[in-house]
């Protein structure tokens, strides 16, 4: 055992996000300044659960420039120690043998849940490990107050926006080409909407816009096809559609057979990257536009993994270091059991019990607020079929249908959602601007 009174262990869980090294830097600098030791645990909880003491003692001289680098110097894993009681117990025992008195976890909702579980298991074992969680995800779906991003999101959005802009120029230059970009985002559409809005994509589709629990795959096909046809009528036979991967969870169960074999991760979530959803959507849309007589080529592309380890922008460097500093200050007060946030330039701890979903016992997921000004503006700038288009004889003609049949065929798209109102409000906001 390391005979040190106060020892902080840093554990990074889930996938990478720009700014993790900045958090580690902030933690190390503030903790060592007060005489605390800092241990960086390699590979998340996976080695701790096997009783392996694989760590590095972190000193300011070793981390002086890491805040500017992408990736994670400690590496990461999605290992879930809460699945087995024996794993959780071994994690606590291993940390105790290392002399760890405090634990800082950096990760998403699952890592936050694991952090709370480790502290509770330590309590049951008659030991004390105070914990604090630093929220990390490019998905931006942790339950922070509206307008407060998770660190890494803004960097990912900026990098993805450049990618979308390049694809838009490629589509325009080559003509008759559409790109379908499937954007990372397991349960919420923040990243997809952020990159689509910033780049000015023709259409962005997120799961939050569907109030129904499930939708048929054909509904998604009809929405995308509507965008293609409307742009075609303006003389633009090209474009980029951004679709949040979380939309897959909205697809009706009977349509999942079209998505291929489902592969899940350590936490039971579908590995969307293992599903060729872009190809399935591409073929379905091509079949639709062929009926209409529009000739285009479609290229499907996933955007996500290339965003996770890019170097953080200045915003995320400063933001993440502030979170690391604030996490240490929280622990130094003798506190435990919270997610640390920065609100109005102040460090605000959010208690684990307050951010739990009562139904699952896990951290709540923050969805896109489709009534927000940001969504309304984004929606209003898209080229997509709206409710008023059902009475447009020109659009019906483009679909090679008589107006009545056209309206009857596509009216279902607007029967239960709030999208038309949001779009109209967005257009009004644009006019004001």
C-alpha cells in the first residue's frame, strides 16, 4: 500500500472526447499544489476489476502540455464494473490497496453510474472513497442545464462542421450527388443538429422530432426524399442530409431485420457503427427517387469516430481544465457523490441522486429541446417537406401524382408531430434576424 493520506485516482471511461487530457491536467495541477498525490489509472475500470495495479503517478512536470492534445494519455475502456458484484468489490479492494482515498471519473452517463456504485460499494465494505464525476461526451446528452455543453462537444461540432462543408462542396462540384451522413449520437441529436445547423446542411433529422415511440423506416425515407425533391425543384440536384444515429432506435421493431445483425457494447447499447444503416437508407431512397424520375447518386458516410480524438479547441481546453480544478476543490471540501458542472462561471455540483432516471436508476439523458430557439432556427433553414407543401400542385406534379393523391399519401408525416410549427417559428426568427 502507498502510505499517503490523500490520493486521487483518475479513471476515464467510455469513448474518447476532445479535452480529456485537459481535465487530467487541471486535476493534477490543483491536487499536487496542495500536496495530494494523483494516480492515473490505465484502461478505465477494466484492470482494476482484475485486481491489476496498472497506473502512473502524475506530476505537473509530466502533464505540462497534455491539455492541448487529443486522445487520452491514460487510455480508456467501456468496461462496466457494475454488472458483477465481484467486479465492483475487486475495484474497491484494488483502489484501497493503492491507498486511494478519492476517485475522479471522467466519462459519460454509464461512467457516472459506475462512479456512484464504487463509492457505495466502498461504504458497504466499511471503507471511504469519495467520488466526483466530470461529464464527458461529444453527444452532449448528460443532464446539465440547457445551454451548458459537455466538454468535447464544441470541438466535435466544429470539426464535424468542416467535414460537412467539404461534403457540401463536393456534392455541388460533382452535381447529381447527395451525401447521407450518419452522425454519432446514441440517444440524442445534439451533435447531428449542431453540425448540420452550423454547416447549413439541406436537412438534419434527429430522434427528438418524432413524438411517436416508434416510426416505420418508410417515414424516414419519405422525409429525406421530400428534401431531395424540393431542392431539385430549385435547380439543385445535390445536397447533404445529416441523420443522427439515434434515429435508428425510433425505427419500428419489425424493421430491425433490415438493419442486419445487432451488436451490443458492454452496457447493452446497440453498436450503431456495426449496422450498415446508411446503406439501407441509401438504397431505400434511391428506389423512391427512381419512381419520380430523379437521377442522383448517393454516398453514405458515418461521422463520429474521427471527432473523438481531435485536439480540443481553445474553448474546450479552458472549459475542461476548469472542470478538473473544480473536481479537486469539491473533494478537498470533504464532499462526495456528485457530477461537477460549470454554470454562470461557478462550479456547481449536481448530486447523483438528483440526476438519476427513476425508471432506470441510471443518469438521465438530455434530449434536444425542439421548442428552443436554436432548434426552430435550424428547422426553418432546412429544405424539407412541410405541411403547407401538401397543397402545392407543383410539388405533387414533381412526384408524378395528382394533388389529392399526393396529399393523402404524405399527410401522415404531419399528423402527430410538432415539426411544422417549429419550422414556421424558425422561419419567423430568420426573418427577424
